[in-house]
C-alpha cells in the first residue's frame, strides 16, 4: 500500500520513534487528540533524565497483523520476554492511519489487561459506595498527600484548560475539581 496507509507500518514508525525517545517524530504518527499526550510523555522523559532504559526495542516485540474494522485498527504488540501483549489502537484521520495514543485508548489497553471481574468492579465503582470509600480515604490523607494530590491536580487542570480552549470540558470535571479544591482547603 501507499506508505503510511498501512496501520502496521505506521505503528512501527511510531514505536521506533518512541524507542529513540524522539517525541517530535512520534507525534507525526499519532491522531490530533494524542499530541498533547505525547507532549506529556516528552516532559516525563526529560524530567526522568537521560537514562537508557529504552521504552521500546524492535527485537523484543512481536507485532501482529492489524485487525481492521472500518476506520479503526487494532494491533497487538507482544513483549517476547514477558509474553505480555498490549493492543494499540489506530484510527483513520484525513485518510491516513494514525496511532490513537490518547487517554481513551490507554483505558482500553489497560482495561484489556484487567480481569473481567475488575472491569465489572470498575463499572460498579461508579455507584455511591465506592465513592464514599474514596472520599473517606481522601479525608484520611495527611497534609503531604493532599499537597501532592493538589499538585497533580493542578497540572491536570492546566492540561484540561489547554484541551478546553473550545469549551468542551464537561461539568463533571469542573465538579471534580471543585471537590478537590475543597479537600485541599480542609487539608491546609
């Protein structure tokens, strides 16, 4: 096929760029939504400093043929050493395959690693009980933890504001932020 129009070659180019920690290169192969995620990884990598643990080495993985379903492709990448596999998701954007390297895909990728039961728990988790437990746990956090959580929230909030230039941030996120701000106040 035309270069870049085959999900497998796109994913391989993307993974090779990741392996070289070349995030600018990696960005060429991801969906528009994923760019901020790659930027975040770039920050993470520069903060971690130049260690040579490579994220990805071609000779260590087995990449399956893409399973294409309309404008979406799933490619399983299996680690030869651990035997663990992850499904990468690619989407067609402007006629070209791009790696969907965004939050939703990560949820899906990690979701597949979880046991069925865990997934069920997660779905049930949105019922009141777990929320109460979470709130209790947060109230029992010490100040240091609350501060850390606050800092994490701040950077998340900044990222959200970036994504939210066009006002797509949902009410739920605002509520969650409010809740956390109140908790931080209690913790001060």
